[in-house]
C-alpha cells in the first residue's frame, strides 16, 4: 500500500495526501494570477505611469512659465497703449525738444520694469529715412522695432545684443487723430536683469529654463536660469511664448524627475501581505476541515439511532446521516428513538435545556439551523436622510418651517437679524441642520464654531452646535473669538469649514452667522440653498462628536514672526467692548508697542460706543485718547474684529481708501504688476495710485464675499473695502482681518521717518464725503436703487451699475447703492473741489427725489 494511503480493519482506505494536493492546487490557482497582476503593475504599468506623469509635469511647468511671460508682455503692451492714448502721450506730440526729456522721465516712473525710455519724433522724417545715428538707435533691431510700430504692428518685446550688452525693448506708436502726419514712437528698454528675474520666478530646483530669440537673423542670445542633468534631456520641451519673438525651453532636473519615481516597495509589500493572507487562510482551512469532519462523523454515528435533530457543520454530510438512519430502520425494524422519550424514562436525570428549534416541524430536523443574532440597524447613520415632516423628532416640536425662516435674514453673504425675534432656537436649529446637511454633501465631516461676545451669542451657538451634531458632523468649539480667528482656524486646523456666530458691526440686539465652507466665503447662492434645505426638512441625521480647540497661540505666533517693528510705537487700541478686547492689546504688546487700552473689556451690550467703526462719529473717543496721550496712532475694531478704523497722531480719521494707498505703496512696490481689488465706494485717487506704482486696479462690488471672490479670481495680493475690511494675500491668508491690517500699518509707520499725519498729507487729496446712510425699508432698498438706475440721466458722466449706481465725471463721481447688511441705502461722493462736490450731490439729490421723497442727502 502506498505511504499516503491509510488502511483500516473494515477495509476503508483514504489517501492522506489528497487534501494537501487540493490545497496546493488552490494556492497555485490563486497566487499565479496575483503574481502576474503585480508583475504587470511593478514592471510595465508603473514605468509607463512614471514616464507620463513626468512628461505632463514638465509640460505644465514650461507652459505656465511661457504663459506667465506672455502675460507680462501683454500687460506691458496694454500699459504702453494706455500711456500712448493718455494726456501724457498727447503732450509728447506737441512738446518742444527741451521738454521731451522730462516727459520721458515721467513715463519711466510709470514703468519700473524699464531702465530707459526714449520718445522718437517721426513727424518730419517719416519712417523710411530713420537712421541709428539721427535718433540714437543702437542697431538695426531697434530701427526695426520703430518701423514696425509706425506700421501699426502690435508691440512685441525684442531681445538683442548691442555694444557688448543684452537689451530687450518694446515700441509703441503715439498718433494724434487731428494731426495725421505727426507721430511719436515710445521706445522702452528693459532693465538688463529683468528677464532673468522673471525666469527665476520658477523654482530652479525643477530644472533649467532657457529663453531664446526665435528670429535667428536678429541674433540669438540665450538667457539661462537653473541647471539640469543629462537625463533630463529626454524630457526637454520648447514652448513659443505667445505674442512675442521668444521661445522658452525647459529641461527638468533629476530632483523633479525623481518626484515621479514610483517605488516598487509598496507593491512588493502588498504582494507579500496578500500571499501571506492567502497562505494563512488556506492553512487555517486545512487545519479546520479535518476537525469539522471528525466532529460531524461522530455526531452522525452518535445520533443515527435517535429521532432527534442532529446538527452538522458540513451540509455535504447530511445525506450520509440520513442514509445511515435508513439502514438502521431496515436492519432493526424500528424507527430511531426520540431523545425526549429516553429522557422521560429516567425521571431522576436533571432537566436539560431544550433547543428551541426542535419545535419547528416545517422542515426536516437535520436541515434546521440556529439563526445568527443580527445586529440592530443603525438608525443614526450619518449617511441617511430624514424627512422633517415625517420623522419623530423628539427634540423638536411640530413646526412650520416657513414661520421660522423669514427671507430677510438670509442676506447677500451671511445671515443677520434681530437676535431674540428672528434668530430663536428653532430658527437656528433649522439653519444648523441644513448647514450640516450641505457640509455632508460637500464631504466635510467637521465644522469649527466660534462666537463673539454678544449676550445672545452663547444661546445661538449652543443651538447651532446641537443642530450640527444631529447631522453627524463633528464640531470643534473655539469659544469667544474675533471672526478672523475662525477664518485662521479653518486654514490651520483639520477642517476647512466653520461658522461664526456674530452680529458684526450691527447694534447689540442683532446677531447672525458668517459661514465658511471649504475655505470659500458665503455667497447669495449658499444662503438661498441653506434656506431651501431648511424649508424642505430633508436633513442628514447622525451623532457627531464635540471637541474644543484654541487657535489663538498659533495665530499670535504666526503674526509676531511675520511683523517687524524697528522702532517702538505708542498705540491706542479701541476694541469697543467687542471680541478683540483681549487679543488686540496682547498682539501689539507682543510686538513691543506701548499699548493704551480703550474699551477693551468684552461686553455684548456695547455700553461705550456702537460696534460700527465705519461711522466716523463712533471714533471721537479714540481720537481724543490719541491726542491726549500723544500716541503715534489709534486703531479701532468693530464687534467681531474683521474691520479696522485708524486715526492719526493728531486725531484725524484715516479713511479706508487712504489707508489702502499706504498699503499699495508697500505691497505693490515688492510685487509690481499685482492686482489690487477695491470696492465702488473707494476714491478714484486709489486706482490712479495703483497704476503709478505698477499695479493693476480691479473694481469690485461692495461686500465681504464679493471682495474675496474677486481676489481669488484675480490672484490679487491686496484688497480693501471702504467700510474697513482689508484683505492681504501677501504674507497672509487673503481673508479680512482688522488686527493683522493694524499691525501691518504699524510696520509701515515704524519703518518711516515721518508721522502718520505726514504720510496722509503726502497722499493725493480731494473733496469727499464719508459713507452716507439713507434709512429705507429692507424690502424696498433694491427696488429703489433699480428705479434710480432706470431713470438715471447724467449726460456728462459715465454710468456704472456694477453695484448700485455710480457715475464718474471728469472731476469727480457719485454713488448710491443698497446696503447688503442693513435696511439702508449707502451713498458717497468725491470731486476735485468742494464746489464741484456740491454740484454732483445736487444732481443726485434731484434725481433721487423723483424716485422717492424719502431719499434725501445731507446739504
């Protein structure tokens, strides 16, 4: 008998190796496809992916660099065209030879990119007879630039070599429409280090960037930044810079290529784990099956002579048990005994528990199974929806959502209303559950919640947190903080969404909710979606977890490490009993300032002044304190700290558009070409100053959300709203933060050898008004503005309806718009003289009176 055959006295034999062979076949059947699949992943697919990803990254880097250079050239081209079309360009056409040089210097100040500007008069000679010597042109390339400009060709930068130096120049034609024969060409030559600096904006660790002239006949001069190893040549790409004569070549470095190297180690580890799991599972099966077989055979043999149920592990042995019972009946002439009958015969035996399945007579006993105990369904899953109208909400009474969700509390970019009358617990709960549902739809598992110091804020925050938790969202409570701390927390904690319970600058009886969802500001669309979701009542339901966090230490540390004050300042801080009462004085003190505190105790009743810092009458105490203490400046914050107001050492109020001019001189000087966003209430002097410093002015609708959207859209490094919201994209996160804006001003002042009053006097001056509030019913304000727009008649002005009605004249402008946050229209006016200011206001006053007698402006 073979060694793997087991023999018994009854003549029954079995092969001991059969099970082992079956397991071996199973192992091979499973592992061979796994090995082939992992081999494909490791040897073929990963290599191809690595190559494709590397080439895609190289193309993206090169194309973005080419696009950036094209954008720089396009911006310069546009600015040159604007100068040519401006009064300055027209002055060149009529200038005497002696006055050309000052005009050239004036143009040069507008273009910090240029090292020289030449204005070439063509009216006498015409373009055909130009020579290098007569117009001080270096070579035929500059001559060709001038000729192409006179022919009307779009101005393109040309890079060339002359006198042993590399130059890059652009030319722009200035033509007088009323004097067709007279022409001027402005020839601007870049600073020789400018283009290498542009190329250096790319990370040199990524590889080598080379800029070359595409016109070989004009002389090829390579400008190279960075370095790359030989292996990068396989991935080298060349892009033509649009609308220029340049080509940009990019060769990746070894470090960049290595970033896309796909290691085989994780694949091999995963393969090892899978094989280990398969082997372990089969070995466990091999060890388990013989034991189960042995037990089932014993049960069959022991129960063959009984009528009771025999419970087996392996259903394949059931026919064997039935057949064995049939054999016993045939040979013994009686049916198997019932186990109950055996037990009745011996009454002295202790009673044994009965299997409840023995009472089931609907199936053969051998086929009965003990049911598994099933877990109760999870009725609180975060992924289920519950209908408000049909759900059994024990924590909410039966309500009509329409009664608790008035449309007027859902503003353009936040929720705002009378705290006790319009923001009761039921209203807040419905809004909170709607927000939690929307957050879940956006894959946000947690939200940060903070509140200001108003007396109603703790109640509203508690109702809000309870509602959010009921939707399965986790909540991180950061306590009583200014709104910028909530924004900061969404950038530095582990969630990008949050809610701030605050009435902002409104009176003490108001409150509201400012919402951040995935680091995006609230919009009208989100507000309406919140209301619609709350009205529908189709909420997520679950059990979130509540926790606490304190973002203040990280906030202070980041600002203190960013701001440098070379000279200490004396600063009066007016917190107005708002949420900045503790933090703002601490921040200035940590920066080494001598801090004098005014109304720096949190009191939600605001007993000393209104929290609205945009109203100049609310700054009188601050101005008096600054003068009395001979401070360098005073800063005031609104109720939640996202607005700033400033007074000088003499107590003069620095309006926000003037404050923005100081920030422009600081930020744009380091970032020429950057966009600066400001709202329709700001002075036109601000836009002109931005252009003078090499930036690009971008006009926006008034409102926190509109400003943030415009900054994200343009990539602006600075933004400001006349009401006091300042947004820094340079060295900060781009959200409005009154405290950060205050210390940035302190940094500017500390680095100057002049007072804030001196800096204010140096700014462009005009006759202007503060923001004027015209109270109107909340439901009527937008309709009134639309009527004013429809009937507007300003034949000498240019009408702009971006946000309300703004009319620009040659010597001033006026604005009337609907407030996003209060029941009022807001107006502002500016002109070159007081007399012209009154005239513009009179024009607006007359047309507003036609729309409604209640629309009146102060005399």
